[in-house]
C-alpha cells in the first residue's frame, strides 16, 4: 500500500528533510508568538501584565517571610499608628497590627483562593459544558437538570450556611465550597458554543477519520472555542477575587485570624476609620481595583489574539 | 459481489409535539432505498435539495443513525457500530464534504488534518507519516510548504483538494463525495473533479458521488440513481438516464440543465414547458396516492424506474428500449 503512494507521487524519503525545512520556513507563527506580539502592540496591557505577574510573585514570595500568627497578635501600644514610618510602612490598625504585612498575607490568601476557585470551577464548567453539548440527547438532558438544580439553590445563603456549620474551615475548604457553585455560568456558556460547534463538518470528518469522542471534544472542539474559554476564565478570575473579598467583608469568608483583602476592606465599616484612619482600608481597596483592571486589560489582549480580524500586533 | 450493498435503507427523524413531547410523526428523509456500488465505479446519486441524498451518503459512511434496513460491506451490516469498529470500516470508506472550510478544523495545521486518519488507522512512525502527508499533498497538486499552514490560508479549491487528500490518506476503497464541488466556482470545479478522476484511476477507488448538478454527474459517473422525496425514482447507466429518461422527475431534472446555445432558446423553453405541463397534469400517474414514488420496476438489465409495471413497460417501449 505504501508502494502505491510512492508510485503516484514524485516525493520519496530522500526529499523529506528538505521539504520539511521549506515548510518550516513558511509556517504560520505559533499561538504564543501571536499573543506576545499582541501584548507588544498594546502598552497598557503590557504594563498590566507586568503588574499582575510582579504583584502575584511578590505577595506569594513575600508572605513566606512573614510569621502570620505573630503578625496577627494584638499590640495595644501601636493602636492606629500612622503610616510611612520605619516600623509600619502603611500604618497599623485598631489592634496595632501592621497593615503592610496584612496586605501581603491577605493578598496571598485572596489571590490564592481566586486562582484555586478559577482553576476548579472553570475546569469543571468547561468539561461539563463540552460533554453536555457534544453528546446531546439523554446525557445533555441529565447534565442540564443537574445544572438547573444547582442554579436554583440560593448561592450566597448556601455558602454562608456551609461556612457556619463546618467547624474548622480554612482557605482550602473555603475554595472547595465556592467551587460547588461557581462552575455553572461557565458550563452553560461553553455548552451553547459546543452545540453550534458540534454541528460543523470538521467534527463529522474527525468521526469518519476514526478519532474517539474524547479526542474530538478536547483536541478538536476545545481549541476552537479557546477564545471564549480564555476570556471567560480571565474575567471569572477577576470576579472570583471579588467573591472571596465580598464574603470576608460580610464576615463569612476566612476566619478573623486569617487576613484577607475582604477583612481589610471591612475596616471601612467604621465611620471613624473612613474619615481618620484611611490607611486601614484604602490600600486593599486600591489593590483590588488595580488587579481587576489589569486582568481585564489582559483579557482584552487575549481576546484580540484569538480573533485574527481584531489583531493589532505585527503579523510576524 | 458488490463493494457496498444497500438494502431497504430507511432514515426517519421523529417529530415531537404536544404537551408530553411525544413522537407524533416522522420525517422520512430516506424511505426504503436499495442499490449496490461496484468496486472501481463512480455511482451518482442525484436529486433536489431535501431529497435525502446527503442523508444516504452519511448513512453509508456511518455518520447517520439508520432507522431500518442494512448496508452490507464484506458481508457485514455496517449500520451497527460494533461491526464498523471491528472492520476498521472508515479506513476503507471515507468522505469528502461539501463545505471545504467547515470540514477542515480551523485550529489544526494541514499536516495534522491530513494525518488524522493515518494516526488512527495506520500508526506510522513520525517520519513515515510526514512523508505520506507530503506525498498526498503532491498527489493533489499542493506544495510542501502547505504542511504547517492553517486552512484559512488556502483558497476554496485548494481546501477542497486538502479534503480529497485527507479522504485518500488511508487508501480507502470507497469515498462518499457529498456535493464536493457545488461550493466552488466553475474553473475550480473542473480542477477538483479532474484530481478526483486521476486519483480514482491510480488507486482504484469507488465514489458515491452525490450531486444535484447533472452536468457534473454526466462527466463523473457510470451509474446514476435519481432520488426524490426519500425514494429512488430511477436507476440506470449514464446512457439510460440521459438518453432514455422514463420518470417525469428525471425528465424535469434534465430539462433544468441550463443550455448555453442561445439560437435554440425558444425551442429549449418550449421543451421545458412541455415537461412541466406533463408533470402538472399527470402527477397521479407517476406518484401514488400519497404523492410518493412507486417501487422500482426493471425495464432493462441496467435500467429501473419507479412506476407501476404496465406504465413502465408502455413508456419503455415508447422510448424504444430493449425489453428485459
């Protein structure tokens, strides 16, 4: 059978290396290259990328050098110390605890939860949507009824109840509790696109080429909805920072001895803090604004990279 | 023995309605068709849009769930998924799609697209696989630098040739060509069709050529089946169909072929109108009381038509055919 091809084509094994080299020269740039070009063309997004990467790296590493239980000890002598001193860069709160150190550890906790939550909920949501949309029929019906059921549950109330009844919860268990509820939006979004994508001929062509269903789903269809996945994931990351922060602000997030961005913003509950002791809450609030803005800038670049007609970066 | 034997194939889609969403009726996309495809021939399947020809093609390649009937390949009924898997059926039966853009995964490079059936059925080494892809590209007249490009970087004709290369990759015995050129402009149509003919000569492949373009079918096919409302109305060789059409539907299709000879415009128009008049007046003669085609009746060794036996005989003698 191989002879059959040899006979009717004037290409033989000897030409392989040369032709391969020719083809490499003509190859289209890889996705990573396209994304990088797109960042280079958009200076604010480039700045946003450095802010995000630099900041996350800084708090992750910085938090390792801070002894959290010691930091969280109350020290009445430092009650609301002013910022910009050698002991307290960003001042101290009502317990005499350093705001700067709390900010580092709190950011680590909040961002860690947001990353964990995004990874878990997006993975589950994407798989759920892809499988449900691809197979259709009874599988789709069953999976969508599960979706409807979890959608019907009052999310915030369930989380608050779960947090209250679990005796010793920490960042990990909190992430898992959030993950129970936050996969839904993603799954419905992905499913709707998968339904449309499954009808296209290239899926039929993969089937007649003998490719298995799982390979078609994850190597055929998923790359084609990757722009949607990337945008949804970056935006839900920004949203997920808000989820933990909001709940901690209400007092149902992390335990009080664990600093987080939410507990720090909760300092603004007190009118005197807002007017007199601004350093207790303003840094955390600014940080959230900067993080979320940066993420959405990055998301825009990724969206443009995924859609050739919107690209601003150099072609090569 | 024929390469593929299709026996009384039916594909019905349920219509659900009412409060309980029960099946109240069905759309009979394909309603009991029977024909055989011989090795090395091009079998034409012709009909208007919605006549069920694409559904038939998809059933033969295993993409459509069959309601009843059987498709025999090597003596096995390949409408069952298990049999298809046991035979490595799609290694021998491949498909060329109508829309060349949507049938190539936009996120895959040409190498990966053409190598997909090879990876699943042949398990070649990396170098052998690349070599085979390069040979296939060469056979369909594309350069090696296509290897690492994406489908959107090619023109419609080039893409359809990539589709042909993918279908030929495992050296199949039958290729279902579902309107392979109807989305292409005329000069490119000829190019793709000639590549398909060349490949057929070199590799001894059979085609099931699905089309509504009778000009193209005449160029490509030895045997032709005419489909109407899910049933076959006429089967015959190219000569039978083009020179001695018996069923009114076939005559209408033939009358619809555009003529470029302007001198005879009036005469062509008159003959088209005559055919249309017969169709309007004699519908009940050609179709049964439900408006469906009759079962096929043989009028010569190669020619069958879906008419009651007496009418078929009468029409056949009018056309001056040799009686079977």
